[in-house]
C-alpha cells in the first residue's frame, strides 16, 4: 500500500470516528483522577483530518493553467 493510500485510509477512519462521536455526543467527565474530554478528542480528530488533507495535497497531481498574450 502506498503512502497516499495509507493516508487516505487514515482520513477515512478518522472521519468515521468523528461521525460516530457527533452522532451521539457524550459529556466530558472525570473519574478517579482521570478525565475524558470529548470536545478535546474531537478537536484532535479534526486536526488529524487536516493533517491528512495537507499530506494528500502534497502528492496529488496538479496542473498549472496559464495564458499568454501577444501585442
């Protein structure tokens, strides 16, 4: 599997996690000194998607369109 395919898979998996979390949101909580912040977790997942987008943009083929003119 290429790096591009791996990053696309990671992005897809993270987006599925985001969908699941936002479908049934849970409150943040703390138990026995351990805290869980769902909003922080969601922000981390969103940052992962942004990272994937940046990496994929680097390897995607692109075209440059230019137009010349004469006098």
